[in-house]
């Protein structure tokens, strides 16, 4: 089992709707979870960090962490065409080591 | 504030040639440093990470190596490039168990 897994998509959502991105992780990941956005040809940029169970909201973005079920999700409300990008889930603290591993990314397209 | 510099932005190298990519971080001390590679349309593959000077952990057996000669400098090297080494190379830094921040990346094409 990979340490962090995502559905590679593509995921297509109409403008103004809620985009839901999901990520599962193995029990080797223990410390921290992150969502990044990557535009084509660019480096990833951090959207959200989440360290404890529950929801964390920042503007139109909400990250949800469920440690019992080993998944983390990202909701994007009022989706905009500018949200079209690849979204990468990452997990840290792999078996206590200070490394950060990424899922394969989900390509999201927001249709006007 | 912290900044990360990575160069060059693009590089075209012949098969069998050496490689040296450099990354430096400013505005923080004792960062964790990472080298990732991304093939076209794929996720980020962790190649190396370092928690301190001279401390390198290798994640994937290959013809690449990494070094950390100074606290905020991380170098990725190869003695002889292969076609399969082509990709988008990303350097990143983080503090302990926290989010990572990326450099602009180097797009390497081996011909």
C-alpha cells in the first residue's frame, strides 16, 4: 500500500459548485497532512495544513481529517475557473521520520 | 521571511553527462530539505531528504545523489544522466513535521 493515495481524476465540476477531493493514507503516516495546488508547469503551493481530527476552514477551502478512517479531504466552495489545477495531498511523519510524501494528485477542472 | 532559490529553471543535457542542481534557503536555520522529481502528469516522487548538514536519506535507488555541504544548501547530482532522468525537479524546505515550501523547479530534459 502506498503511504498516500489519491484518485487521479480528472474531476470536472461546474462553476459555483462544491469540488470535493479525497485522499487516503496508510497507518505509517502519523503527524501531519497538507493540501497543495499545482498549476501546469509550476511548483506546488500550499493551500491548507491540518494536524488534528475535524474540519479546518480557510476562505472557500475546508480541509477535513478523519484519523480513524485514515482519510483527509479538501472541499472547495463556490468553485471558480481559476481553481482548475492539480491538487496534491501530502502526509508527514512517516513512521516518525521527518519526510513528506505526496499522493499522485487529482486533476480538477472547473467548467464555466 | 523565508525564501528558497533553485536553479536553473530549465536544462537540456545529453545522455551520459553529469548533473548538478543547487538549492538554497534564506531566512531560516536548520531546515529540513527535500528533492522531489515529477514526471509529466504524475505526482511528486521523494528522492532525498535531509534533516541536517551531512545527513541525507535516500528514498529511491538510482543514479542520483544528494549532498548538504552547508545548513541551507542542498545539491542534487549525477555522474551520468540517463534518458529516464528527465523530469521536473523540485527542491523544498520545511521545519520539523510542518508544511513544505517549494522552489520554482528545474525542468530537465535528457537527450
